[in-house]
C-alpha cells in the first residue's frame, strides 16, 4: 500500500511540474503587451529620452529631429502623421514608420506644402488644417496614396497672425469642430497698449474666438456660408477634443497675457505671472465662456471682469453668470493638446482620463517660465474626479529657464497608438516620444 501511495504521489507531482512549466512558458514577459494580437513592446531607452515619468513607465524616442512638429495622429499600423509648423524638406505633413520592429521610426516621407497644426484620422480619412482651411485625404491600408490630392472641406477662415491654428475634433454624428482663435490679447482698441480700453462689443467674436461646427463629409464649405458657431468667448483653444464616452466636446483655453504690463496700477508682477488661469472647458452648444470681457481667477475660483472693460482684479460685473471651467491650471502654461485615454496598456486609473500637453509659458517675467509638461486628470461622469498630476516632465532640459528659447523641447501634440502607447511631439526639434507601461519595472531601471 505504501508503495502504491508513493507511486501516486510521484505521478501527481510529475504532472504538476509539467503544468507549471507550460504556464511559465505562456506568461508574457515584462516588456510585452499582454494583448497577444499586438507586437511586443520595445525596450525602453535607458534615460527615457530625458523624461521623468511615474514608476513602471518608460519611453522610446521614435524620432529625434523631424522639425517644428505640432499635432500628430497615429494609424492602426503604428505609423505617425505629423503636422508641421514649418516645412520640412518642402513638406507640410510628414509620415514616419518603423519597418524593422525595433520601435524606432526608420522611414520618412512627406506631402503637401501648407503648414499648420490640426491633424486627425476620421472615418478612413486623414484630415489636416492650414491656418485658413481644412483638408482631407483618403487612406488605403492606413496610408495616404501617393497620387492623392487634398480635398478642401472648409475654407474662408479669417487670415490672422496670432492664434491662427485651426485645430480639429470630430463627434460620432459626422461633425467636425474647428477652433478659430481670437486674433488679439483682449480685443483692445489699440492692441497690447497700456491702458487702452477694450472694444465693446468685441467685433472679433463674429467669426473668431470660438468653436465652429461643420459637416465632416461635405467638401467645399466656407465658414461664413456653412459654419455654425457652436460656442463663443474662447480666446484660443489649441487643445480641442471630443470625448466619445461622454458624447461631449472639451477644450483648454489659452488665457490672456500682460495684466501688469498693460495695467500697472492694478496688478503686480507676481499677479501677472500667476493670472489668469488656463481653463479646462466642457463645451455644450451655445456656451459663452466670456472672452474678452472676463478671465478666470483660480485663487478666487470665479470669473473676473477684465481691466479693459472696467475690472480692477476684484469685480465680477457681467462675468457673474459666465460658465466656469471644470478645472483650472496655472497661468501661461499654454495647453496645446488634449487626449482622453481609451487604451488598455496603462493601469486602470488612466482609463478615460485626460492627458494634456502644456507647451510652456513665455510671459512670466521677471520670474522663471513654467509649464513644459504633460499632465494627467482623472475623470468620472464627465468631470475631473481628482486633482491633476504631472505625468511627464524634463522637456525643458534644465530646471529653470527665463525664455522659451532656452527650452530643449516643448511638448505640443498627443496621440494614442493602437496598442495603447501614448505619443508626444515636440515643437523645437521635432522629437517624438512613445510612452509605454511595463509591469513590475521602475523607470530608474529602464
């Protein structure tokens, strides 16, 4: 009997060891995406491309010097489309691809001759904008065919030197939303002139300083004939995105500048450096967010009457009932892109939350410039569910700078890859980072 028990025990142990070995063979490695239909994650760069990230996150610099990159879009194959602020080898849109599978983009091509910021993939088309028009190109297997010609979707936007970027968002009903920035600081009678009053009513609100809606599938539209002003009173919303989960439009506004420079009797240097807030907006049809008459003060948590319209830093006046932002950020950080994360690669806390790219300030003097980071905002029921937190920093290259010209890099565009990676573009040299999450690995060891 003892011999039989021993034999049975050895048999059970033998099969248990075989089962354990098979299970270990099937366990994904630490640098592998758990979705078996996607390729393994590449090994992160040793220094994360100069970035500081939360634990277990790492980056690969997929491209180092594409030029003055702005917004980006990533197709299902992992190729990256880059909208250029300056032409790169006479091209306004670049396509970069990884043909070796090592995570580094090794082929570069480009097309078209206009510069701008907005770019988006929607319904198997690539949409891109200049500062005055929106175009689209058909996609075949994720690529723009060599013979494809741009189709003009919307034209006729005002020609303006400041706040000219026409950034784009798309809903699920076939609509395209276009940011049209206000072409001034605060609609003053004499632009950026100390003490000059604001024009009242501000004529720039008729075709600027708001979000316009168009049919995303109808070529040949113009702003004046076909555009619908969806929301107004927004100085400049470079960061613009539709949230599919909430079925709603969101944006971040660039707040006005130079409170102290223009009204020295009302504001100190310190106040001018810290005010007004950069506003995170949830936008419904018909909303008015108050520019140029109002700005948001995150210290007082209220809209304040602008000094050009009789304000003194305390009065609310006509701004009393203006819609408030859902969150406010420090002054002059320049939010330039917004992405609601829907992937499965990052931990659950990031699901459906918002990533925001802050391009960084230029006008906090005589104090150091700030921003130059990517932040994360948790979301629930369409609103922030907790405080914002720094997600990626290190873009500046050094801790303190006095001018944007001193920054090594400035984050501007965000995109989500097919595996859930987060891509970040840089407007100084055109560096592109791919941010990934690795189980049980700290960034210090990558």
